[in-house]
């Protein structure tokens, strides 16, 4: 049973993630031809114009930013396949921020795909300006700042990644303690699976700014992928502490805790990620199924796999997963009959 489940894990875990897409075989279909569009309104069904909408990747790096038009519509173009987040920043207009996940995948491996995601925003009930956020301010040499800004723009174009990283490195040579440059460089290395390099930059980043969610989160992801779960747990706990409503931070902390324990903590954080994603996060259901299998709670494992298939019905391993669900149901029945 464990071997069979491990086989499925190797195929499915984060199969649609931006962490893995860079290593996949190139697709003959046109690249970066997909798009995400949507509409933003308030709870009275009135369109909201000129509100900022961000497109983020799996490690919470902002890829594109647009504003809604007079009809409350927005669109992100020239996107690759993968998993993205769309975030509406409504705080400056008195609304509660919202984030939704979206999967882009060409079903027939040619042409382009598009997804629509709509938002209904609610007014803030508590407008108390006091928060736990810490604004980090750093005096940076002008030349280093200009190089960083240029690098950030270049890195939005994947084909110019090498040029962007070289420009970013030039900024760090001028000012090695430049937090924004260290954080961006570390996150870029995580996206490209260069985890050793990522850890070097991100460790420096959190030394400079210990209140950086993005640095702690990316550091935890890198440590986990280098098979350092205890260190990953420590970093990811820091990330969750800084951003409790982060789907990704809760998910990855739950994944790491499934390796190190305590398992009840792993369950709590995986459930929190699932709740924050409105039960539409396939990875959370998959990880909960693995956890419940560890705990021999086979009925709950089967339930989670059924929810996984509901969210991701086109999984290429759906038939094997259905067989595994049946086996878990049988084991759950046997367990219930045991004295």
C-alpha cells in the first residue's frame, strides 16, 4: 500500500506547480499564449473600477499588476501553463483583499487556454490602521537601486532571465546587504530549482530583514526540497507567523510537518490551507490523504482522495486513484470490524 501510494505521490505532487514546470519537456504548442481574465464587483453587484489586481506565482512573487477598467474587468495575457494566484488589493478603497488560485493547462497540448475568475469584494468592518505589518526601510546606493529596478523589469520576461540575474548580481556587488535584491535573487533561484544558491541568498535576506514573509517562505521551500525538513519547518513557521492567511505557507508547513511531526500540527496546517483555498486546493487534499494513511485513518484518506478528484477531475492517474480509494474503503471497513 505504501509503495503504491508513494508511486502516485511521485507523479502527482505539485504536478501543475511553477516549481516543476521549468524542468518539463518543452511543449510544441506556442509558449506564453494563455490568459486569465475576470471581473471585480462589490457585494451590491456594482463594478469596481481602478482597483489593483495582481498575478502571482506559487511562491507569492508578483508577476504582473493591472487595474480594472471602468466596467470592473481585468486581464492578464502572455501566460505560461501552471498554477497562479490572482489577488485583488482592495484595502486602499476600503475593501477586504481577496486571493484566488487558477490553473492554466492546455487540454489538447496545442493552442491556448484562458480562465475567468470573478471577485465580489466586501467592505472592511474594522478600519483600525494598526496591524502587525512591519515596513522595512533601507538606504541603498542610487546605482544599486537603479540596477535592481532594471533587473526586476527584465525578469518579467522569462527569455531574458540570464540578463536579469546578471543585472541583479551587479546590484548586490555594489551593496551586498541590499535586501530587495537578495530576496528577489533567492526567489528566482527557487523558481528554477537552484535550491543551494537560493538558500545562500535567502539566509542573507532574513539576516537583513527578519520580518520578510517572502524570504522565510522561499527559504523553507528550498530547505524542504533539499531534504532538510526540520529547517524547513522552522522557516515556514516564521512565514506563517508573518502571514497567517497565506495558503502556500500553511500548505508547505503542513507538508514539512508530515515528515517531522507532530502529525496533529501537520493536519491542522493542511486543513487551514484547504479552508483558505475554499477546498479547491488539490495539493491539500492529496497531502491530507497521505497523512491519514500514515495515521491509518483510511476512511478519511479515501474522502480526501475523492475531494482531490473532484477538484482535479482530469488527473492522468484518476483510475489508479479510484482504485486506491476503493482499497482505503475496504481497509476502513476491516478496521471498524476489529475488536
